[in-house]
C-alpha cells in the first residue's frame, strides 16, 4: 500500500521554547554575541590586511578563520533572532537547504583550516630554518584555496543528498537552524544513503584532519621538551597555545554532536552544544587570538596612534 506524500514547501523551526522573558533575554544575549563576533572578526581581517608585521602565514590563516566565522554566524543568527521573538518561525524548503549548505561549507572549511594551521605551527617549531622556504605565500594561498574548494564540494554533495529526502507528517524542526540531523529525523524515506555519504565524507573532513593535528602536536610537544631553557620552552609553546585552545574547543563540541552517540541527549543539550561550536566558538576565536597575541595588540595600538595623529592634524 503506497502512502500519499505531499511536497514539503516549508518547515517550522522551534528554536528555544520558553517564556517571553526567557526568549527576550536570549535574544539580547545572542544579539550582543553576534555583534561582538562580527566586530571582532572584522577587526582581525582589517588588521591582517593593512598591517605589514601581520603579513605572515599564521595571520593569513587567522584572517581566513575570521571569514569562516562571519559566514557561519551570519548564516544562522539573524534567523535565530527572528525565531526567538516570534516563538518559532517558518522557513521555506529552499531557504532551509541553503542555510544548511552555507553552514556545511563554513564548518568543513574550519576543520581543514585548523589542520593547515597545525601544520604551520609544526613547521615553525620543528623545522624553523626551512619555515620561510616551505610556507611561502603561494603555498599558503593554495592550501586555503584547496580547503575552500573541498569544503564547497563536500557541502554540495551533502546538500544534494538532503534535498532528496522525502518528508511526511509534521515538518517541525526541534532546533534553531536547519541542520542535517533534524532533517534526517523528520524524513519518512530511507536515510541509509545520506548516512553513508556523511560517514564517507567524515574521513577527509574530520578523521584525517584529527589524525594530522594530533601528529603535529605530538611532534611539537617532543620538540618543545628538547629545548634546554624554560624561557625557550615557554616562548615556543606560546606560539601555538592559542591555536591549540581553538582546536580543542571546536573539535570537542563537533565530536559531541556528530561523532559520539546521541541517544539519551535531550534536544536542549544538543542545542547548547550546537551553540558552542557555531556562535560562541566564532566569538572566542578573535578574543583568543587578540588578547593572547602581542602582534595583534601591537597592530591595534599602532592603528590607534595613527588615528590620533591624523585627528590632531
């Protein structure tokens, strides 16, 4: 017996359900975080592009990370704020699929970029004499371009597979944006193929990058321990501590959502974890790289000094 299926044209996103006071509080919090995220990442992009002392591979990669953070937050937060005010909101099928695509692109790129940044720190600490000859400007651009292209390709395959899902019954997404897992839960068609695609693509985007990052930091740790002086060890560790912090936060939340078993997790826990690696990680990145980085602070001071001198003139 064949079931009658209707073509789904829109979904209803629940967002964060609760009292009006709670939703208003969350709205103000997320709006402040979004504004700070955009300003912080734009500041880093501007400083890296205009300050000569920041024209190095590490800061080039940091500026690309800021672009990715702006993309993912802008893709998710504005609609999430609207949903909070309206206590849920509708999104059409094309809008939902488009939101998932841009989210997938930015998250996939960040996985690859953090791996590239780990390799950059590995070369800088473990092979410093050859650093400038290995990490040339052309090579860095190629690494970033490859990361963007691979993430765009993988996201296209994921989005194409998601768009082929068949939905029936209530099309309610118990989340604050269109992610793949809520779409799979609503689907009444088989999800074996899309799960197979996701597992296959996790190899180049998650498994291999994780192995590379761990290997890089094992070698970095061994090299740092061989440095005779405490000052030398501290200086070497400080060059990669910011990146290690960002990697730890990003991958911990990513694995908690997509790799570790999700049975027993409430929707609230899943939403909070999703907030951590989408919204709050994008805020934390520029804070970590600016507050813990002397070059960034120096560039900010130079820009302030130039602004004051121009104002006096």
